């Protein structure tokens, strides 16, 4: 499936849109990490929870759980909040 990578993580992938596989959002992130080592840790913490500053959208709907089921035709957008003042 197609995955949109946020700008702060482009150093891992080198491009905004990448392909990845997985039956769940968690499996998709594991596949991304296999293809682009280290990227998963930037989105998921040591307790296997989504980081607070990262949001995941599947076909435009926000996903709140790494167990969210995915289909091969889904589009996943990863959004990373920016901070500063």
C-alpha cells in the first residue's frame, strides 16, 4: 500500500511516498522499519505505543491503535506535529 512519509522522516526514505505491506498498522510500521531501518522508533516508543506527536490516517480517517486492520488498497498518511514558538 502507499504510505505518505512526513517531512521530518524523509531522511530515512528519501521520498515522500513509499510502499509497505502489513495486515495491521503495527505490521505496516514493522515493514517500513525493515525497508528503512530506524524509522519505526521515531513513530512508536519502547512500550509499543504511538508517539504523542505523530498521527496516522488510513484513507483520511485517524487511526488510534496499532492493531487497526489494513487492506492492500489503503492509503496511510503519517503526520508529525511541529513545535516551536
